[in-house]
């Protein structure tokens, strides 16, 4: 048995990416975003809670320049299955009008959450909305929008760690784990 296998509530997860691999991906995203920042209009990062808190913290500390950050809450997941239903965004306490917004996500799956978020922010008058996501699942992505900054593409498997949770467990794991086969 893999000694690094972890049990979260009723499910086992196995190692998928190390913290070093993740850190390299974060630095690559930060370099590309840093290069684009000077061309942007009063940019700020908008982290999507809860999952993005780890990536947002790492990403901002790797940027070459200072950038403000705000957070909103917005979720479409229950357990390990997408509910397909996108709930209301909560807590946008910043004027987005005329500004270039960089939405910071832990993971983009189908893209439904992000699509409503982009529409909402544009409706509020954002000049542009870009997406920075640590992970994405190209096999299930259905969005008609671009993912501007992607840390790493992963297969369509349920992952935890690095901010991502299974039923609120596992967010603080520094490495990324994947649900062990045969349990979902
Ligand atoms: P959609 O399908 O709207 O979903 O792009 C995005 C949200 O779903 C959550 N999500 C996951 N959470 N492990 C998780 O812990 C996963 O593998 C996973 N895939 C999607 C996540 O909250 C994201 O914001
Ligand atoms: Mg999330």
C-alpha cells in the first residue's frame, strides 16, 4: 500500500502532483501574468472562495508587481459530483467598472461556474475578465471562453489538496491527491 495514501472521511486519495511540481506551475503562471500586468487597466485579482485561497496566496507572492486582491464566494459542487447548478456569487465589495479583472480559481471543470462569473462581472462594468486557474480539466470543459492562465491541465478525475476539498476535508494538503480508482 502506498504510504502516502490519505483517507478523507469515507474515501481514499492517492498522490498525484507534488508541491514542487505545483510550485513550478505557479511560477510559470506568475511569469506570464507579470508580463501582461503593465498593459492592464487598474487590474486586481478576484479569488473564488473557498478553494482558491492557497493558489491565490502563492500566485500573488510570485508576481513581479503589487496587485490588489478581493474574494468572492461562488460554488457549484456538492461532494465529488458537479451539481450543474451555479449558486449566487456572494460578497463582491469592489467597484469593477473600467477595470481588468483576473479571476483566480483553484480549478475549472465544466466551466459553468466561470461562465456565470464572467457574465456577472461584465454586467457590472468590468473592462475585461481574465481567468487564472491552477488546474483545468480539458476533457469536460464546455466554456465558450478562454482560460488565459492555466497552471496545469489534468484528467477528468476528482482531486483534493492545494485548496481543493472533499466535503471540506483536505484543503491544507500541500500536494495534490486524486480519488483512488474504484470508489466513484
Ligand atoms: P465547474 O464545473 O463549474 O466547477 O467548472 C468548478 C468548481 O467545481 C469544483 N471542482 C472540484 N473540486 N476537486 C475539487 O475539490 C475537483 O476535482 C473539482 N473539480 C471541480 C471547484 O470548486 C470549482 O470551483
Ligand atoms: Mg472552487
